C-alpha cells in the first residue's frame, strides 16, 4: 500500500485513518464538526435592525454566544427594553437554513427609498465563515429574485426573513 491509501478518510468523514506501523488509528478530524458536516451554523457576526418613524424600533445583535434584543416602544419617550437570550444549536441551524433557503446571500447591499423620506428602515449585517452580507433598505425590500420588490411594504421573502430573526430570539417582536 502507498501512504495515500493510509491517509484517505474512512467512510465516516469525522475521522482520519493514520498508519502506525502495521496498525491503524482513528483520530477525530479537526476539519469537520462531528455533529454536523455542514458549514458553521453560528455566525461570527450578526446584527439585524428594523424600525420606523411611526412604529417600534428593534435591534437583534450577537455578543459572544448571546443575542441581545432591544425594543423601543412606538410611543415616544418610553424607555427601551433590552433582553438577552442564548439560542440553541437547533435554533442557529434553523436560522441558517432559512437564510440559505431565502437566498439572502444574493441580496443587494442597498434597497433605497423611492420618494419617501420617512417610513421603515432595516439593516442586516451577518458574517459566517463561508458567507457574509451587509444589506439595508428604506421603504424597499428584496423580492424573491433579490431585486427590490418595488413596494413600500415587505413581500413574502422579507416577511419570512423577519420570521426567521423572530424565531431566533424566542418570538419577540421584530417587524
């Protein structure tokens, strides 16, 4: 046998076979997460915001492994409410799957307003080891094809994104 045969991974991609004389040893591979062979499901950076002049203002931001949720009431002068939550591995996995399914990685960087100066502003800044996105909009939202929807109200794609963010932090308002 040649050395390459000994270094070829076994059927289980979480192990690597190494030759040790006439014996072989299975050593966990540092290249693959044993529980999940897909890309990292917890982002390195994450901040999402949505709010407007007449409505509430919401920010979801990752700080370490904790999500900080800040909500400012629709009524002016009310104090902001801040809560922290640590999403489970399953919540992070579902969140990433939703982002991939919505094809947010194709979203443009800016969805500018067409004629309106007040209304709803939103932003998303997210970075994983394999993908990242910085996008924002003012009264415009990405549609199914990542182009601006042309409407001053969120369409189905953007509503599904909002629902994914909401699910990540335990169903608190984010609209």
